[in-house]
C-alpha cells in the first residue's frame, strides 16, 4: 500500500509539546488566546491544567491531552495527542458537500481551504470532534481548519519527501512517519512488548478503526483511559445524508422534471386535440 | 557530566533524582527512550509525580530537602548487600579504585558518635555564632607511612578504614528512618534500592541524572557526594552507561563554569588568587595538591604549567619569569571571604558594591528572596543589563512593592543582545562537548553579540586606564587584547586553546603546556580544541575540532562519536574511564567497553577506544609505570570519604534551614552546621508556615522567563504561574482547581492559580502528615506574560560549599485569595 | 373586455412574491451545497451570507403579513388543514385532468384546488421545518452537540428535496401547463395582477365562483 502513517507512541511521549509548537510554527498558525483575557496583555487564564489551550481551534491543529488517574493508590499521568486522525473511512470527507475535504494519495485527509464553504458539516460528522472553524455567527461566513498532515499548500512537507513537522521535532522519539505496513508492524510489536511487561490493556489504536487511521497510537491502556472513542463510527446521519438522501434527492428532482416535461408534451397534445373539434364547431356557433 | 547524553542509552537503570529530564531536558529524553527500548528501567524520585515519573518504572515520593537521608539509605542497602552477596558487586573496583581501603586518622569521629557532627567542629550543636560554624579538618586526614603514603587495609576490615567508617555512618539510615524523614513508603524505597543496586553487578551500569533538585539546598553539595559514594560502591564510575550526570540548565552553562564564572575559580577550575598569595610561588604552593604515593598521578601537580600558560595568555610579553609572569597585576580576593551570589546581593543592599553588570541574567526574578534582591538593585549607583527583551532586572523599579520609583537613584544601561542564532561561537553542553555554531541571521535593531560588547568595553577601559590610571591599573593596561575591532571569535577560541609563544603554533593538548612561559593557554582543559589546520584538515573549519560533525562511530560502538565536535578534556568522552577496566586492562563490561589495553599497539602497548584517562599501562602489567585511575585526586583513587568538603567528609542528613519538623530524626543537629546564615530574622517558623514549599520549572518556559514569556506560542501553552498542591490540602483549605490562592513565606507572598492534582500527596512521616506545594518560578512583572515571582518566597541562604541558594525547600502557608 | 374576478389581494400577493423570491434564493444558494460542481460558488462564503439574508426575509415577511392580515391568515391555515372526500375526487381526476387536459373529468374545485391545497400545506409545514432547523444551525453552530446539528442538516436537506421537487411542480403548473394559460388571464395573472378572467375562475374554481357570483362576500385572500 502506498499509504503513509504517523506512529505515535504514548508510552514514549513526555508531553513536552514540541509538536504543538512545531505545528503552529510550520503552518504559520497564531496563538489563540480564548476570551476573556485579563489586563496583563497577551494572556490566557490557567484553568488549573497543563492542557493549554483547552481545545483545538482553527489555529490549534494539534494539542496534547493530560489525564491524571489513580488506581489502587498508583497515580498515572497519561499523555496523548489530539488532532485529526486522518481516517480511511472519513466522516468529514463523506459529509463535505463539495469535495473540499479529500483523500491524499498517501491516505491522509487533506483539504482545499479555498473551496471550503464553512458549512461545518465536517465538524458535526467527525467522530473525534476535530475540525474547528472561524465563524461569523451573523453572516455565517466561515472556514474550517484541521491538521493537514503537513500538506498545507505552499508549506507541503510531504510533497518534498519530508516528515511532518511534529514528527521531526519530537525529542523522545514518540513520533515516526513512514509506510503504513511497516509502522503498523512496529506498533504491534511494541504493544506485545508492553503486554509482556504487564500492561495487559495495551492496544494499537488506529489499526482497524474506521478502516484504518493514518495516525496510529501505541497505548499502554485502553482507549477510554486515554480519552479516545472506542470503535468510532461515521455517524448514521452522515451516511443517511450522503448515501441515501442525496441520491434520492437527485432521483426525485430528476424524475419530477422529467415527469413535468412529459406532462407538458402530453397535455399540450391533448389540449390541441380537444380544441381542434371545438375550432371546427366554433364557426358553426358563431353563425348562430 | 562524567559521561555524556548519548551514553544514557547504554544504561541498565536510569535514576532521575533531583531532576526532571522529561520536563526540562526534553531533547535529551530520546536517549532515555533508547535505553528503555533496550530493556532499561527508569526510576523517578521526586516530591511530586512529574512528567518523568509518568514514564518511569518506579516512582518514589520524597519530601523536599531530604535527599541525603534517602540516598544514605540506599548506601546502607548496598553496604549490607555487599556483605550478604559480594558476588553481586565489583569488590576489586571498590578496593583498588576508591579510598575504601584507606585508613583515616584514628582521632576521626563521625555523626554516629557525635550526634550529628564530625570531629573538629569549632562550635556546639546547633551553633548560631557564625565564627564558630566551621571545621578543623585535622582529624579527617589519612594515616600515612614514613614516606607520606596513605596506609591501606585491602581486606577492608580495619575499623579506621573508610569502608568501615562508611558502614558505621550509614548503619543509622534504615528504611524506617528513611520513611520517617522523607515520607517515602518503605516498600517503594526498597524497590528503588533493589532496582538501582542491581547495577552493582559487573557488566551492569546505572546512571544518576540530576539537576537543581539536588543542588539547590543547604546541603546540596553533600547530596552529590552521596551519589558519588553510591555510584562508586556500584562500580558505575568511568563505565559506559554509568556516571553521575548533571543536566545543566542552560545550553552553555557548562562552558560558563569551565571559564571560571564562579567567584572562587579561574578558567579551568583553578583556584582564585587570594591576598594570602604574596607571590606566584606562594600561590602555587597553596593550590597545588601534594602527594607522596608514587602510583598516584596527582595530575593537578601540573598546576604551575596551567597557571603560567594562563598568565601568558592574559599578559603576553608583559608576563615573564622576571616579573612572576605578571602575578602582581592580578586583583586578589580576601582570604576566606565569601563573594557568592548571596553575599554580592547583601553587599549591594548595604551599598558596598556600587555597580552591577547582568549579562543575560535576570536576578530580579531568578535570585532568591526577590524583595531583598530588587532592593539591592535599587541601592546600586549603576546597573548594566544585557538581554534580548526588557527584563524585570532592567526595569526593577516597576516591581509591585516599589512605592516610589522616583526615589531610586540607580542609573540603568540597557544593552540589547543577540540570540544564539545571531552570533558565531561555541557552546559547551552538559556532556562537556564543545560544539561550534554559526551565525544564521543578523540581530534586530542595535542588538549586538556579547563578544562585540565586551570587546568594546574592554578596549575602552584599557584606553581610560592608560590615560587616567586608577587602582590596579596594570591589571587592565598590561593585558593583551588582540581580537580586532570587530572581534574575531576564532581568535578568542585559538587563544583559549593555547599556542607556543615562540612559534605561534597552536598547542595540541594540555600535556604539552609548559611552566616556563613558552606556552600561553586561556583555559587548559580546552587545550586541543583548536589546533593547527593541518592537524585537523577535514573539520568544516580546519583545525577547529569543535566544528567537526563526523558521525563515525567509536571503535566499540558505545555511542562515543569521537569525531563529532570536541569534548574536554582532550576529547575524552567518559572521564575516569580507566576504572572501566580490570587490573589487566580488560573491560569489566565485555559488551560495552570504553577502553581496552592493546599490547600490540605502539612500542610497549597502548589503549583502544576512548581517549584514555591518563596514558598509563594497566597496573598488573606494569606496576611501576602505571597509575591509579582517578588522576584528578591527589591520592589517585576516588573518594568515598572526602576531606575537601566544608560540612563533612561524608554526607550526613540535616533538615533544610526552614523545616516542617521540630527535630531531625537522624541526630540532634537540626540543620547544616556550616552554611552561612545571612538573615536569621527571616527564618520562618513552622507554626506560621506549616507547609513545605518548593520551586520548579515547566517544559514550556525557561528559567527567569525573559525569553519564553515573550513568545506567544509558549505563553499559550503555559499562560500563567501556578502552584501545585494535593487534593487533600486543597480540600482542607477549600481551594478548587484554578482558584487564585495566596502563598506566603517569612519573606513575602505571591498570588497564583492553584493546580489541584493527584500528583502531589501529603507525606506521612512518623505518624505526622506534612503537606508540600510546588510553585513555578518563571514569572515576573515584565514581558508579554506577567505574573508573580515565586522567588519572593525563597530564603537568602545557601549551600555550605557552593553557596547555591536553597530554592528547593522552605516553608509557606497557603490560603484562598 | 372579459369580466375579471379578484383572487388575491395585494398584501397576499406581496407576501407570495417576497416569500417566493426568498425561497428561490434560498433554494439556489442551498443547491450549491447539493451539487459539488457548483461548490466553487460558495468559496468566499458570500452565498452563505446571501442565504441568511434571504432566510431573514423568509421569516420576517410572514411575520409582518400575519398580524396585518390575521383574518385571511386564519382562513388560509384552516383551509390548508381541511381535507375530505372532495380531495379524493380531485386525486382520482388528476391524471386525466393534468395529462389529458380533460377538464370535464375534474370535479368543481374551491378557491384552492386540492393540488394547490397540498402545496400550501407543504409550504406551511416545511417553512416551519426550514426555519427551525435553519435557525438552530445558524445560531447554535458552535455550541450545540454535533449529533443535534447533524440531524438538523439531515432534516433541512430532506425538506429541501421535497419542497424543491414540489417547487418545480408549482412553477410548472403556474406558468407552463397548458390548462393554466393564458398568462394574462390564468394562474400567473392571479398572483401577478391579483385577477383572473371570469372564464378561468369558472372553469378552474367553479365552487368558489358559484359562491361569489351569488353575491356572497368575496372571500379575499
């Protein structure tokens, strides 16, 4: 398969957030300071967590999540990356009305920001709640953004044969970029090593989900522990909208127009036929 | 570091103690990743569960300031285990390469007998008279034979031998004691011991990674000594995957200490000149270590060569045999006087010091007791500060508690500086690797690099002193200073390396330095870094070994990369590496050798692998020519027992100056008996301040924040300072996560966001519960992101040996704002 | 000059045209999201603004009309929900009537024939559906749960398809179908000028024409 993936090993990740900064720096995304800002200038508020900014945004395509857990007195601090998973069976690609979101030849989900209408259907459909949009609530003018797998036009690292910026930066070697088959095999091996070490819930996330994600996670615990959805699916409404309603709509519209065209031809014929005998009779009536 | 970053990948156990590499050295964590891939275990010992702990196999909590107790407990574990299972340890290493067998003066008494003190103390227990807080070390010396050679008992049985003294000292450091002092659960503590002690086996190696958590205490230096003892007993020094690795906090701070930026040393860790040194000869007599043991190399006996060469570098033709090589030009410090950071700021506050130059330094945020230090700045006549952005130090009159800025008379000069990519030069990292860097861009506006600034300053000073004279004028006027008007950093680097004063050719290695004035050298340990071009023709800058970027692996493939940059001394990558071989020169660890004796090399044999630490044959092969492996000590072996320390030849546990307990569980000596107490009136009592406070960093910000708090992407990640506390403490105080709280100490108070977390737990010590909180200290009142400075809380007190301030353990109280 | 009968008052006609105009704009701008090839038209999001302006009109026009014409509104709404055997009669006759132009086959119709009534009901119901789903999407896009928004999209889309198809039929029957001609006196004229010829009224809405011819008050719609 020509597909390429990122392999993210949550056990190696130290959540240094070099990836978070590198992504912004490479893609020229600004810092996003959520309101309200206090009077100390460029300032966001701490909300009692290392997880800043607290959410993805049109300018934050990648962030780390920090989860504290405690089991039998043993504290754990789980780190995981949160960004577009670049699904094979991508709900956003399905939901996108005009093909703005599409699959890159290597399998990632890329998008053409110019053609984005800002409808936001991708945001509604995404099982990982990833895309975010700038939006003028009044005019509805909006554009959506998400991780481009470093295929951002003009800043396309993949086309130049380079690895994504996040992968390049990662100091503890938690991120790797390469062929899907090789990295899935590597991921499986690492999961086995973890299981042997006693992490019985270790799991390779992204191998099968949504026909395979292009960001694969080596986890030493269940996906739920890491805040990842178990067995994510393309929403039924998206499938209904794209695979059912659209064709039905086309059919109905088409049939209607055809029907009306047919009706016109038949009705006109019939009316003409009806009027001919009347026309023949008319002169007789006029005579009366 | 005794070893280097990449060598961590060779370790079997990595212990991060008093350091948080995942947080503060993320780029280096990759080496730990490789080690773990190879099956290594990671231990994290820290007051709270950190990002490093999240990756560790074993996590042990420890109350801040109690490291000596914990490591002492580990030493006891190993000593007991050596007795029970000697096959699991390298007894030859211990007996032959350390001073375990050396006999100590029979008059020596230790804390086990003297209730916490060592013999020779001038005062009483818990002495408050500063004049009496010191030791007469007469009883700490070795017993010597008629030739002055130390006497030894290689059976380690003599009750006066270091090994037995060590056993008596640490017999008191039981797991129960460790638990009652440190708050570390016994079973967890023993797991740490077992895991790390497993590296005592021949062929296994463990490394200790540490940083400020170890050093920033009143007994910080003794913390390190405790690591040394532990690592020596485990035979982990000089071997691949072993070592004691300081993770330096700035990319070039290793370089800065190499060049004597501490008051008591001059470049190359040589002793500073004092007023007792009335001549060069007197000085050399004072500083040069004496040794009678013919098998000890006592490398520092070469002091005269390095000092003379240094003086030739500074004074050129104005330094000759006739005038004591210009020795009398040099300013001298007062004997015994303390010129450390704390004393400088006390002197500024008192008006004794009139001016300060702060180069890339932000004392208003980074120094302890911020109110006192900002007050000290306000007492100066003038202040010169150089940095990339406006810092708190540059605008100290804007500090929150300053009532009337117009009353401050200090004249402040701000010199905008260039960043590391806007200038050329070298940077020496924690691994002692000197790496040459190039200029990528010009600085903005009027920003200049430090060399340009200092060059201009010095040339102007020379001119003024020549015209107007002044105190000690010759120190400046006689100096050679030939780097050009637009100074050439290569000229500086070449002078640092050293050259033959007759031929002008670069010297290759400090063995070639002379004490007769025929060589000049700016820093002897850097000799060999910049040689003649034909000696290193393939380097990107020919002759400049620091510029090398050749990734050819070393002979034994243990990750030394001998042709990448240049490592001091003489490109040695693992120091003390002759301890990595047995008495025949065969590596202890066959799979990861550092050096190996090769009898077929050269005429009489030689060493393969790393640059050998002292080119002497193995002792079993040539007992006469050979020397002990630790050539930098006078006696030639590593010191389990170290007479040079100010507060004791062995680490003894004392509580931090501000302690939450009323009594030291180990003895009646409550806190360090030697360190200078500057402000006894500012001692916070546990009645008012019952909670242990500590300060630390986050990955996203750096030191006093003058760089990172001006970068929006980093501010976005960590927008404001916070204080981490346990859920239990938060519940007691009614504090919710994210609430603003006031943290107060005897010196000041701060307002910060609270981060309520599971990663801090109260310490259960001897039936008593003690809370600890940790504050980020990166913030101040300048820059794009502003916040309160945690150092408003920390005390003006420092280590007994190094005077480094005790930032890491003090007392506070916390309440909701 | 042939006698004329008023079918729709001015206010009603204005409402019709404003609402129809708004609907047309809404339909066309919505079509862009339905036909990928037209997607480029929405590139700079102007069409989304236009959609919202038209939506505002779509909501405001009836809101203005209703209080000023509440009698007609009540009557109209009552009509929309009145269904009975007469409508079955229309349904049975519809194929012959519309395809074979067999006017005799169609039983007499009232002010609105059953087909018109069906369209009218659709307009009332689906306008409501459009407005509710549309407003939720417009106002709560950033705060509503994704699942809710997805349902809004789906329902809005279904409404678009159904009303779209009927929209074609409505236009066709208004101006193209032979039985509703000529434009000057027929269906188009009823909404363009408000009047139709008596002949048209008699042949297409005989029941209604009979009532008003008897002198009963003209039911102004």
